[in-house]
């Protein structure tokens, strides 16, 4: 017991030292803000710098030698960054879905607890919050590894002047939540994407259950929480189970074990280069034979890695399409500037949606 008391006193001393270092870090952040204010000369000061924050988390994760868990580094320091950032500015962040949605979790993973969060029932509502100044940033889903792109998000990006300033990848773990037991479930509610992601599990385990679509997973969790009989279950997140007081009946019911959703942070500012960046563009090809092949050739000649290409109807006329393209590199790099210049010669319209740190 004497040894235990001594070890606990040592832990108390280490905690005191960490607290002193946290305050020293916070004071340094305040000095950084003063430098930014002087440099801005009355203009806006950007507190959220995704490239710098990503660099910090990568460096610390690589430096960790244990025994502190490697996967604990990012959550701990994300909250340290969030708390210190709030000394400069408390960011207002709008996200799709009610509290407990996967987008809410992605927002917490990006901005931490120290942010002013707004919820929106629709993706256009998130864009509207940022466009009209109610929020500094918006967080929306853009692509799922199982079910593909979120078309609504792509359409809004093509129409909006907002820029993609960060991307977030979230491993989606779908849980079956209810007030009752698994044998009582007669109806399963969720957003159409999770319902599709869990199609095989539902067919095997709840073949007679009625499947109902909801606007978001958090709305589904609310509906399950409102049914004390337990006949209604929701496919939602662990965060939703805690917020709405639901029991976890089954974990990880998604059909693909690597089920991941990619989110975009949209705002009015551009992210600075980090050396590990991606760029998203929207382009419209000319109506001629070989037009798409001509668009792809500059990527080969400039040795730029193309990571995704998706088509969407332009809604200008029948069978006319936009293409959304992602590739490695930042628009401020000379190589990418040359690529964009060559692309502009091959297309009828080219719009850079943003350059941002790769997730």
C-alpha cells in the first residue's frame, strides 16, 4: 500500500505538470492570435487551420513510443487543440442531422467539444447556414465506401461559392438500437444509406421486419426512443445510443467491415498547402468524340494521381453531364497550376471546389 500511495502521488505530480504545460500552450496560442491579428490589419482571422492541425496530429502519432495507446493520441490532442482554438475563436459549425448522427460524430472528430454546433435537417440547410453567415463551417457527407457518392452534396458544391477546406474519414459502425429486446423488433428505421449498408444482416436476422427510411440516423434514434414497447429499432451510432438512452442490441451490423464515410468541411476560406493534400474540381466536357479521354490525358502527362471521378447530370439539357474529379496535390503548387491550365483548354467549364489536407 505504501508503494501504491507513492505511485499515486507521482501520478498527481505528473497531472500537475501536464496542467502547467497545457496552460503554457494556451498562452502561446494567444500570442499566435495576436500575431495573426496584426498581420490581418483589420481583416478576418482564421482560427481553424486544418493543415496545421493535421500536421500536429501526424507528428505526435509518429513520435509516440508507448505505452500510451497510439489510437488515443488523436482524440486527446484534438481536444487540446479544440480548447486552445476557442481562445482565438469559438467556431460555429453546422452539420447535417440531429445530435448523435454520424455527421455529428465527424464534426466532433474535426472540431472537438469546444465549438458552437448547429444542427440542420437537410444538406442544403447546412450550405445555407454557411452562405448566410450563421455558421463559419459546414460539415456534410460526400461519399460512402459501400453505397457511393452523396449526389445531393455534389450538386450543391457545383452551385455554391463555398470551398472545400477539409475532409474527414469516419469508420461507420452501425448499431441496432432499441428500448426493448431483439426478439421484439418489428420495425427498423434509419437513413437510406445505413439501411442499404446493412441489407444482408437485416435479411438474415430480421427478415419480417418493416424497413422505414428517416431523414437521418439520429431522427431514427429519436423514433426508437419514443417507442417504449421496443418494437421499433434504429440503425444508428454509439453516440446516438448515449444521447437518446437506447440499448445496443447488436453492434457492427454493416455488411462491409471497412464501411467508411467521407465528409467535407465547407467554408469561405481556402486551406493552405501541407504537402499531403487533395484537390476537388468540377468540370464539363465539350460535346465531341474523345472528350473525356482528352480530359484525362493531362493527369498522365503531369504525373498527377487521379483518385476519383464521378458524373452527374448537369440539368441544363438531356444527357449533358458534369464530372467531379479528385486528385492528389494542392492548387497552389506549380505542378497543379500547370495541370489546371491544361485542363481548362480541354473543357467548357472548370471549377476548383477546394484544396485541402488529405484525411
